[in-house]
């Protein structure tokens, strides 16, 4: 079944990606001991995405989405080859151009996948498909993050790179099972932006500006993007210096959120279309933020490690609800022929927000301390969830998809 081939490919590549991401974050901080250096890796992944979201969206709406995903997986595997040379501290600089090169490719995959999944699932199965996709991501996180630290300890960056490259190649092979016709963009008549350069690239931004639902989620991605970047930069220092734990513990703490995510995703998949997406996304975000706030603040009372596992598992429950409901709202509001450009623009907005969050975390983490800065991530989700709750009370966010508003 094409949908399960897509989900399976995502699982394989994401598992390898989590192995690399977890080991990479730990290795960089362990070698340098600086939150600013840790921020450098995140910056290398974000800067290309601030520019390439719109072109990636245009590609997803103009070309065959399946072909794009296969090509990106092959190129991602190729990009990892230089990491095989990182065997000592004086070669750490190689990491940043590799991460930047991968970041140039990722927006093309994300835009194509986000646009393709609704076509395979159908309107009535969209909430369930998004819940299953969230579960796939949680299983990948549980598997990859759980062993990422151990892989780093066993073979360093060369082994991490080899495992991740193998996952990309396997994912590309599995995507061949998706019929080529499924990747084609549905015909919706004349598109006045087609082939018009700058107007084509900014089409996603115009679609978002004309849709109340997409405008609200644009603000949501900006707010939470700042928080996610702060957490990405400071999570390894938080586990190492605040919780005084090891690389293996760091990986298992990251993986633990997936346990709650699996339970939450299973509940959402079973409930399916009976879930009302707007309230689910709003209160899922608030609950997720509250759990993360508790995670980052509890070390003020105790240095025990077990509350970190309990709280991050708890965060996974509403996180799954938020992921499925939020994705369904955006996919529905964007319309089938414009999803690529909408998601590409959201990628750029989120990357810009994460760029600001990374710079903030890198600069303030060394001066204010890790706890007060990383706690901003939980606060950001609470604020963004309240924004969704307020917006859901307005009838305008439930109206015509943005695609219908395009000239």
C-alpha cells in the first residue's frame, strides 16, 4: 500500500537521522564544553532553511513529489561521506559544512512529503494518517535517540554517519514502491504564478496571508520555533551539566518522549475523524508546554534523573495530539495543489524563528544559566496553544481553504 511505503520510508530515514542527531549534539558539546559551540551545529542546520523553504515548496507543487523524495534521500546519504574523516577534535570543523549541506536538501523532502501524504490518505483518513505518521516519528525517535549515544560511544562520528547514510539509502529504495502517478500534483486549472519567478516563490506567503487558519499557524510556528531551537541547543548541556548524566542517559531521555507519543498517537488514530482538530491542537500545545516546563524546572528541587523520564514521557501524550491535529488543519487549509508552497513557507518562517532562538540560547546559556533559558521552550508552547484556543473561537479560521482564495 503506497501510504505504508511512505510511512515506512520515513521511519527508516528518521531512525538514522535521530541516531546521528543525538550523537552529534553530544559529541560537539563534549569536545568543546561551550553552549555557543553547540549552537553552531544548530545554526548550520537552520541558515539554509531560511532561504530554501519557498523553492522547495514550488518544487513540491510543480514536480513529481515521489521523485523528489527519492532524489533527496540519495543526496542526503552522499552528503554524509565527509563525516567519516572526523576522527579527532581538530577535524570537528568538518561537521558544520556537512550539516549545512544536508539542511539545503531537507526542505525539499519535507515539502514533498507533507504534500504527498494527504493525497495517499484521502480526506476522511487524513487525521488517522497524520496520527500514524506521528507514531512513525515517535518510534524512530525512540529507536534512534535511544541508541544514538551508544553508537557515538562505540564508533564516534564515522559510525554515526555510516548508519545514517544506510538509512537514507534504504528509505529511497522503499519509496520506489509508491506509484509514480501518486506523486503527481493534481491539476486544478490555470495557476497564474506558474513560471513567474519571484511571484512563484512568494506564492506560499500570499496563500498564508489570505487564510485566517494559516495565518494563525504561521504565528504558532514562529513562537514554538524559537522554543524548539532553544531546547535543541541546550538539551545536551541540560542533561550533562544540570542532571549530571551520561551520553547514554541523554539519548534515552530524548527517546522517552516517544513512549508517550506512541500512546497518544494510538488514541488519536483510533478516534480518527471524531477528533475536532482546533481544540485538540490548542490544548495539546498547552499541555505539552506545561509538561516541558516541569521537566526543565524540577532540577531546582532535586537532582534525581527519574523525573526527567517521567515528565518527558508525559509530554509525548499531548505532543501526539498536537502533531496530528495541527498537521490536519494546515493540510486542509492549504488545498491539494498548494500544500508544497505553504509548507515550504512555513519551513522558512520556522527556520528564521529557530535562528533567533539558537542565537539567544547560545549567547544567554553561558551567562544566565541553562535552566532559565531552556525553560522558555515550555513557556513558548503554552503561549502558542492559548493563541490557537483563542483563534478557534473565531468562525473565520474554519472557512474556505487558502487554495480557493488564490487568484
